[in-house]
């Protein structure tokens, strides 16, 4: 597995864990962040590259800073 693929998969796992920790469904996070539910599902599955603006929106939707979202990678 390529290094980038591992990073995308790890980010997706982290995003899913944080979302569940905050008792949010994918739909809830989509509503709070403005990121489509399908895109969140693909990010959590590690299937899509993430733009910086998407990271900002997801962090906002989770009520955390972008640094907190990325610190465990």
C-alpha cells in the first residue's frame, strides 16, 4: 500500500472515531460542516483525497480546530 493511501485511510479512521465520539451521524456532520454525506463516507473509507478547505469544514463541524483533527496522523 502506498504511503498516501495509508495516510488517507488513517485520516478517515480518525475522522470516523471523532465523529462517533461526539455522537454525530454522517448526516449530522454533513449538516454542521456543509460537506456532502457521500463525500464524508468516502473520506472515512479512505477513498478520496481531502482538500484543505474540506479539513477546515470538517473540523468546524466537529467543533474542534484543524490542528486537533490532524494531530493524530
